[in-house]
């Protein structure tokens, strides 16, 4: 089957991707993104994410990572929620977890399907390939946009006319020379809802994110205390933030995810802060088994919970918070002190 016309190969590969459960699949080219990435890094917007800079030359150019790559297959998996995530911000006694982290770890779900696609491609076309799901120096979003899955919106995430802002992305580098799909034009127009809704003003300008101000970065990548200027703005967000995604007008066409593994577990849809404060390492690992949240560890997670407690207005939490004043982790001590001060001020 290796002597099939490239167009026939492409059609078969994209059909196989849909058969394996991906919601959309397109083909792009190995474009260079060096100028954009260099500017972003020079501005320091990557914060503590040193890995973004350490292998920037590989991240910016697919051919630098793998010179043999000829085509890039971009796939998307819809993880659309069953409600508007902004509604969760109203429940101040509950921790608000980003939609993508309420079910099973998307890395595992996508990687399994991508490997199945890769095996099929290798067996069918005797080609070489590499698969990526946010675990290598690969810029998935611009590559997906170049392939036509959607366009990078002003919030820097991929927006789809079919799935809104709710797409997990996977990438396949291959030695096959396949006809490329056309990139999707930018349909943001004059809209700036995603920029204006950001509680920490993390967008210096459209299409540019200062990760150091982003709540997703602050609650996940940031290893130290939450900077004072962002604590109140965090509200009850204890892992990630969906605000800029949730307000996108293109979400009116979005559909609830059909992948059950990505649906919110009941215990993660709106966990109570008082119960989360009781977590130790063992119970944390049990609660977040198969979840991406497990990666940040119990102390970093409790740091976020304590900030949410300080913003809750619930003075009944004070006795539990006080137990952290003597915690061995100085960051948790600091967060507890801040939370207590906020709650006592509210009385």
C-alpha cells in the first residue's frame, strides 16, 4: 500500500484518526515558529518554565527536532463541558478545578489513541513517525492552526468553528509527504472578551500571554508562594483557569465531549474546601489517581486551596486553616497566615 497516491494516503490516515475517536484531524507542514517564540522568551513571559527556553531551538522548528519530518498530522479531541465553567466561580466554598483536569489525564487518553494511529500508519505505509502530546519540545497550537484545526485566538489557544475553545491537541511528525490542508483564517474579529475577562490581566496584548500572570501558571507551574498581587484574583480557582476559554463566542457551537474518560468525576466537579484541607499525601494521590493534578503534589495543591479559603468568606474554615501555621512547608504557613487575615478581616 506504500505506492498509493499521497492524497489517498492522507484520506485514509485522517479517516483512521476519526475511527480511533479523534473529533478532527488535518495535515500541515513543518513550519518554523522561531520569531514568535524568541520574542516571547526574550520578554520573560515563560516565568519559571525553564524547559521552554532550554530547548527553544527544537521547539521552534520541527525539522530541528527531527530533520526527516515531511508532514505534520494534527488531531483534536473535544473536551467540551456540560455547562459554562464560569458558573463554578460563584460557589466560593468549593474548589474550582479547570475543566480539562476534572476527568482522566488527557495525556494518557490522547497518547493511547495516537500510538494506535502511529502503529497503523507504520504498518500500512512503512513510514517513520513520532507522536507528541504536550510532552516534548513541540508547539502544538501553531502547528494545529497551520494544519487547519482552527486558529489561535487572542487568548493564544486554538479556537474551532465546530468545537469552540475546547480541543485537546495531538501531533504526529511523519516522513510521509502528504498534501497539506489550508490553515483556518482568524475569525476573532474585533472581539476581545477573552482578554477583558482575565482576572489577573495576563494578556499584554492580543495573541500574547504573560504566563507569569496567568492563574493556570500560578496554580500549576509556579513552585513558590502565590504572589500577593494575584491571591484575591484567584478566587476559588485551585487548579487552572477557564475564564478566557469560557467567554469565547465560538463556544455557542461547542458540544459536550463524547469521550467518557474526559467527563468530570463527581468528586472533582466542585469539591468542598473543608474536605480538601484534610488531604495528606496518601489521600491526595488516591483522590487524583489518573488525574493531571497529581503531578503538582499535595503541598502545591494545598497552597492553592488555602488561597481559595482566604477568598471564601467562610470563617468556619478558620480552625482548619490554623493547623497549617506550624506546617513544615513555609509556603503553606504563609498561605495560611494570609487566608486567616482575610477571613478575620471579613468578620
